[in-house]
């Protein structure tokens, strides 16, 4: 019996009718770090299942047409022409003679889905610009960016030089491109350079350059380490659409990114070198449903260059040497030097969600094999917006596309900190959702909504307790307000965070077809999630209490019984409006039933049904003590 329970010797395979076929064996081969689990050749039943899979996947997740692929190739040729001209001009400016400037050269390499051959309509192209050693990263942002701005076919140009991996985002002839930069220790880039797989190219390079090169190198290694690239693509195609529709495709939120899903599928291909795409999908779910995550997933042996000059300084994933590597929950190691863990962002929450989805995929593929459902059931969209009674709703707003790209990227990169802090509350189960929604806002041309699902469970069946979310939300707002570019883009961006019940989700949220789920942990409870907060610049004063404003920071309470009878909220305490001097830092407005109050700075939209906690706007310094002192109750009350 193989590592995941596969019957290797007999090679039995269900044909969907309860019988079994004898599986013939293929020649002995070995890919990766272990022997294959099975050398079995495809059975007739598996071939039939594969045909069904491809029919459904072509219908539900078509790839780009040949004509569009030719257009994309022409766009990349134009980008290559632009960067070669840029390198020539910079070389001349630096004093190189005409001939040396012309032969300095530059190359465009692709990685990600484009390099792996899985390009869906509307997807972007991950590209890398490789330049010789006299072309600096400063020239990439300070000279190439203005040159791109002058190009008539370039739009939505957003340079992000301070990113962990510096990047230029742009559209060229309508095609979205994420362009990275790498300066090699070469005087010129040969026109016939076909790959970046030579480890010697990394000698003495800085970490940012190595990270930029890593995408291309990993993609090439994956394709070289699988037995059959076409079967690998067929199976990965389903896994990618499954991960996206089930809401687990996001490295930044702590799930898996595209390269991680590719590594996982490549490992299954190594273990079953002759299986069809459909059979590989089934083994994919079976293998990772049973995987012991104390062990990393590796496509090849981890190589260290501890004795190679120019390479010995690079950090390699090694839990025996680095204590922080021992904390990784689901290690999946990239195959190219320097080997890294591609899942270091995984948290306890996202690990639980991933494990649940692996288990579900295993069950459903068994049903597909038995003829009880179709392949589309495997990648059926998760009904996220009917699964929870409560949600954190975060609106990311900006005046320009460039600011919005930076601002939303900053907020998204910090969401896992909020999730991590929320998951420390014993009675709160958190479900981050990576599929953000664009929407229209009357004051902000660029608006994006992010959601986190919350499931609140009772403590030992006891009624009447409260769950305080004040601390994690306060900490999150503090982090967001520490954005390094905040002062530079003052009054050009804002974030709003509110709680919202399922029935009050905004109209732009997609309607889930199935009925709301009755979760056992959140059933028959009188629950209310309330966000009521007021935070302003240090030293701001609160207004005097009035009959409508009793001076207490707000708590909104409601019960499901009251909702069922009156369908209206009962606001017991309204948060005081900020004074005119409190426009700095974070702001709160608590809408009253009859009208929406105004606060200094951005107006709270009339659609708001809960108090809002805002971040952004003018630069301010708000201390932790100030936030705690002025922040109202953020509770879930269980009556």
C-alpha cells in the first residue's frame, strides 16, 4: 500500500459501477525525492472520467484563444522593444560607446500562469525585465516609468518601488502586466539567453533581485520536474478554478498562491507519473487530505550552497537551523535555489480552512468517480455570503487608480494580522475571503470591498455573554494608519470598517443560490455584532452630552427575536460625533435612525446601518492609549 493508501500492486481502479479493472504498469521511472506510489497506466474508466473533466473545464474555465495568445505574444514583443531601448538610452547616458550601448541588451521572461501555459481570458502576465549590471533599480523606476508614461498604448501605470518585491503595474494595449526587475552581474544580456536556471547567475545579488528572479526559476524547475507537462496542466487547471471558487487562492491572506498550487500538483504528478489529469485530481485531494504537515512538500532535495562563494549567504529553508522555520504550519518548498517556504503566511485559521477544503474535495471526487455527481460539483463556488451571520466589511477608497493600488495592497497585506488577532478569541471563528468586490461610491472613484466572515459560538451552551472585538479591530486600524505613504497621499484615500449582518449585506454582494446555512455553533442564538468607536487625534475633546447623545461611547444591541418582529435595529447608545478638531487620524460616525450625522472629513454614506471606524485621510499620530480611551464597545452580545 502506498503512502496515501493507493493499492499499488494490484492497481485496482473503480469503474463507477462497483467493479474494478486490472491496471497495467508502465516502465520504472523516478521523479522527485521518493519512488512513485504507482506506475499504473490509465484504465478505461479513468480515460472516460478525464474526457468528462476536460469537457466541463473547457466550458466553465476556458483558456485564451489562439488568436488572443498571438496578441499577447505581440504585446510582450513590444514590451521587450521598450526595455531594450530604455537600456540603450541609459547606457549612453552613463558614457558607454554606441556599440556597447547597443549590445548591452535586456530580456523579458515570463512566469506564473503564463509560463505554465494556463492563461485564462482577462488574466494578467507576470513578467521579469533582466538587465546588465550597469542598469540600476533606480533607473527602472526613475527612467523607465516616465518612458512608459509617454507610450500611447500604456495605461493604469503604477510603480511600487517600496514593495517587498519592487514592481511596476501597467496595462499595455489593454493587457495587464506585473513587471519585476533584476540586474545580473553581466556586462550584457545575450539575445540567446533562454533561461535563468544557472545558479551562478545569483552570485552576489541582493535579496530583492533574487526574489524577482525566483518566479521564473521556480516555474522552469516545476515544468522540468513533472513527468508529463500536458497532464500536469490539465489537472492544475481544475485545481486552480477550485481554489479560486472556494475562496482559498491568496498567498497574502494566508492561503496558497498560484505557485504553491502548482508545486502541490507537480508532486502528485511525480507520485503517479502515468495517470490522467482526472486521476491526478482525485489523488491530489486524497494525498493532501492525509498529509502529515510536520513534513514539507518538496519536488526535489533541498540544496545548500554553504561552501560556494557568492551563494553561501542566501538563507535556505531549514527548520533544524532556523527556529522561525519550525513555526511554519504547512511548509511547501520551492524547488529552485535558494529553496524557500512558499506558505509562510499560513495561520491556524487558514490551515483549518484549507484542511476542510481538502477533505471536501476528497469526498466529492469519490462521488464523481462513482457517477453520483459531475466534476463541476468539485469546484462549486463556496456560498460565503450565506454561510455566516456576521461579517466585518472593509471599504478601501481612493481618488486615483495609482493611490488605490498602493492603498488596497497595504490594507490587504495587513488583513492577516487582523485575522490572527481575531482567532485568539476562543468563541470567534474567522473566515477571511480573498475575492474582493469593486463597487461604486459617489465620492470615491475607486472603491473596493473586503469581507471577513465571523461565526460566534456559545461558551458551554451559556447564554448572555459578550465577545469583545475592540482590541483586534483597534490594533488593525493602528497598523493601517501607519502606512508609510499616508502623508504623501493625504485626502486621497480612506478605509472604512463596519460590522454587517447577513441580511444587511450591500446590494453589490453576489446572491448565493443556496439557502443560508444553520451553523451548529451559531444556531438559535440572540446575537448582535456591534462596532461603535470614536478615535481622533491626541487631545481632541468630546462634545457635551445631549438627549440624543448621552456621552457614552456606543453599543448597539439587538436580538434575532426583535429582528423577526420589527425588522428594525434598536440603538441604545449613539456614539458622540467627533469635534471639528478631531478630523485627524481615525474617525467615527454613528448614524441615527432618522439621519446620517456628518463628521469632519469624508461623509458617512447614507447606506450605512452601523457605526463606522475610519482610517486614512490626513496624517496623524494616534497613540494606543488614546485609541483605547476613546474606543467604544465592540461586542457580540449573546442574550
